[in-house]
């Protein structure tokens, strides 16, 4: 772990009060941790925007009785196997399956795969959780 440096931040009282309310709502125990996370989020955003190596997870729900859809999901995952680290399949109930696809690769390809999965007819609640590879955000 690298050296910790303390620095002062000046801002308007109103803004600080609103920030404190915001981070209390998010269960942060102190401002430092909240500010660290904000900085990390911005760095992750930059990695995604600049098209560098990123990591994330595509999460979605679908009806497994639709065999055609099942095949399409599988085909896509084989097409993008180079950026897929792992896939977790959870049988939610009699009809619904939840799938979590962990990905790592060039931002453009990760976004392509996420969009393609979300666009499949029958795939619901598709979300892409974008994170970094951890290298830039220690
Ligand atoms: Ni299932």
C-alpha cells in the first residue's frame, strides 16, 4: 500500500452539509472514504471512456423455457469468450434464470457484448456494472 497523504479541501458550508447528508445516506463512516471512492469512480469512468482495459459484470434475467433464446445467449458468449472470465447461472424460480457474466477486456468489446446480450428479445433487466481492473484505482 502506498503512503497516505492528508490534504485540506475548501468548500462552501452548504455544499459540505449536502455532501455529509449524501454520504450518511450511503453509509460511509467518514468523508475520507467517500472522497476516495468518488476519485476511484472518476478514474474508472476515464478508463472506460479512453477505451483501455476494463472489467465488469453483465447481469440479466431470462426465461429458460425459451430454448431459442438460450442458444442465442450461449452463441454470444462463445463469440466473446476471450473477454469472458466466468459466467454464473442462478435458477431463480421455475421460469426465471439470473445470469452474471464477468468480463475483462478492451472497453469497446465489453460494451459490445453487454449491448448484444441486453438487446436479445426475452432478456430482461440487463445491466452492465462497470469497474476497473484495479490497477489504476488502488
Ligand atoms: Ni436456470
